[in-house]
């Protein structure tokens, strides 16, 4: 098989890239090791930055998003039970949209298949090769039979545990890493959200996040140890703890409901530099991870492929490699700012078991400052709704 851009991974990055390339008249094939049903059911992110929503609309994949997405004009920050609002609309005149990542994935797959695009699901033994020549290849097996795709370029959109990044010689890569002493226990429940907008709640018992997927489905997170045993958390305990991590007034309003998904995620920051090796370009979680407190992961993945599609478009239109050569620098500029913001939100909101009394008092002062100073809340709002992608 032959294509212009071979894409490894049908997550938000790989799928969005195939749509962007199609718009530019560039052919692509996606290979994915999971089934379509699996990737469409994988529960992850929930917040779309303002430009991500605009891009979905521009690409003609925003119909369901416009109907079902929940547009939010701000968030609440809780400080030991007291809720304070950060009004994005008033501060930076932008909004965010709550729309589950698996809904984005469903919409992108449907749109790509409707264009006649090729997505090969349930492959095994993926490998990328001949990266330093002009005809790199992707090899894989499907039903035990070997296949090879000859490409001009390969996009490694295969997530943090994929094979593309480890294929690059270790001597070429610089990795920057931070592991946090926090995990998130996340549930989805059949219950009306406690508030119309998200509540990021810092308390002396730890952090909790009250978010949602719709007007009848809540998404709730509790800070726990990163290696916490989920069996220690029967549903009743989760509800009790959620109530303790929000003021009494809000706790009284918190509706419980059937819990239909439950999991623990450890938290880390990670960046690899460079994001290119020969004709292989890494994008999304394959190149970087952020802790979820800033709601940046999926948006960053989509920003990478937007930059990559522009660079590939310039290459095919006028044989210019300047943008491809600048891909790493262009992405990293935005990635490190998202790392900074995610680190800021994470350290400001969680209870750090290693902190001294001094650290904790400084942290409360920071929460108070960020939610009472117009300058500081504008900076938070500007980053939360998404930095520019020009
Ligand atoms: P993905 O989504 O991991 O997709 C990679 C795809 O590659 C496939 N794959 C392979 N395919 C073929 N051959 C191989 N050898 C392969 N190896 C892997 C995988 O099966 C998969 O389908 O990466 P991508 O596209 O870069 O997207 C990144 C986002 O998924 C991620 O950053 C976000 O989910 C992070 N995140 C959030 N991001 C936000 O923007 N807003 C949020 O509110 C938000 N909340 C979250 C989050 C992540 C969380 N968890 C579970 C880590 C909340 C949580 C709890
Ligand atoms: C979510 O809705 O799952 C969500 C929202 C905001 C975050 C992280 C996750 O910061």
C-alpha cells in the first residue's frame, strides 16, 4: 500500500490529522491496534478549548458538538468549601465546551469514513522503519497477515505507550519528566451535575473535581494516592468523600446515582525533544503528557496536528521544508506553556502530603490571590480557554 502520510494511532491526534490532511488534498491511512468500539468507548478528557470547538466546526464535524456540547463561561474554584467563580467570558471573552473525548473520537471516525478515508483497526505488531530516507514504511499485521504501507511521512500519534517514540534512537531524544504524588479516582455516574459549571475544589482533605458529561451524567474526581487500591473505594465511600471535599451547601445538593465507570490515574508531566526524527513526526501524548488538572491533554494533541498539517501542506504545495523543520520548535513553544499552566493548576489545587505548614499557607494565599485579583484570574482564564494556535 502507498500513501502520502501514514498515521499510527486513531486517538484525537491521528484522527484529526487525517481530516486536516484531507482538507489540504493530502492522502493518509490510519492504523490502530484497538477496535473501533474500544476507542469509541474510552473515557478520558472532557474540556474543549475555544479554538478546538471552532476547528471542529470549520472541518464540518461540529454538528453533534453544537447540539450536545455544554458551553461554559467560567469555572468555580473552591477553597475549603468557599466557592469563587472565574468568569472567562467577562475576563477574556471566550468560553470552553464540555464534550467527552470519546464523543470527539466517534465524530472524527464517522467523518473520516464518510470521506472514504482508511482506518485499519485491530492491527498487531506495528513497526516503523526507514525513517531517515524519503520512503519511510509502517509495517503491521492484520488477522496474522503482514502488511506494509510506504509513505512520504509518518505521524506517530500512538499515545504515551506507543511504539513510535521508542523507535527513535535514545541518543537523539531528551526527556523531561515529573511524577506527582497524586492520583485521581474518577467516576461517571447517572446523576445531575451539582453545579452548572466545573468546580475545582481544594480542601484540607485533598482535591476534588466536579465535572460532567451531560445534564444527567456527572464526572467526579477525588485526589488519592497514585498507587491507591480502587477496591478500597466502594461507591458509598466515594460519595461521602466527595461531600466532605466541598462546602456543606453544595454537599447538600450533590445528587448520587448509579456509578457506571470507575478508575484511578496517576499524574505526570512529560515532554520529549525533538518531536521529529527524519520523516517521523510525533504528535499528542506520544510526545508529551500533562496532569489533567489544566484540561489540556487532548487540546494540545490537536494543536500539534494542526501545526503538522500546515507544515505538510506547505511541503506539498511549494516543496518547502521550512515549516516541517520548524515543527518541533513551533509545538514546544505551546507545549511548555501548557506544561507550565498544568503544573500551576495541579500544585495550587492538590494537597501535597510532603508540604510543610509554610507551603500550605502559601498555597492558600495563592488560591485567594488567583480568585480575587483581576490580573491573576485573567491569566488563569486566558490559559484555560486555550492559548492561540496561529
Ligand atoms: P491517545 O488518545 O492515547 O491515542 C493514541 C492511539 O494510538 C493507539 N496505539 C496504537 N495504534 C497502532 N499501533 C500501536 N503500536 C499503537 N499504540 C497505541 C492507541 O490505541 C490509541 O487509540 O493519544 P492522542 O491522540 O495524542 O490524544 C491525547 C489525549 O487522549 C489525552 O491527552 C487526553 O485524554 C488527556 N486528558 C484530558 N485532555 C484534555 O484536553 N482535557 C481534559 O479534560 C482531559 N482530561 C485526560 C483527562 C486524560 C485522563 N486520563 C485518563 C489520562 C482526564 C483523564 C482522567
Ligand atoms: C473532565 O470533564 O473529565 C475533566 C474536566 C476538567 C479537567 C479534567 C477532566 O481538568
